[in-house]
């Protein structure tokens, strides 16, 4: 039986000051976990939500207000 990937679910409703660092962290660790992201509301940083999902080999969903 092969190694099982962990799944991480990231929910956010805002913005962060270190977006590139977070996306890079997801990319560096994408062999250990798959990151699925959910941006909640119109104020979320869509490029952060999509960037983390892409780097983490997961999916991205945006949820409107």
C-alpha cells in the first residue's frame, strides 16, 4: 500500500501580509499534503486562495457573501 497524502483545508475571509511566503510554504510542502482552499466573502484575497491551492496541488473555491 502506498503512502497516503494528508489533506489540508484552508478557510480565509481576509488578507495576509506575507502572501508570497505562504504560497512558497505550500509549494515546498506539497509532497506531504494536498492543500484545498476556500475564500469566504468578497474581501478575501483571491490571488492568495488560488495561489496556495495551485502550489499545494489542491482545489480552490470562492464562496460569495
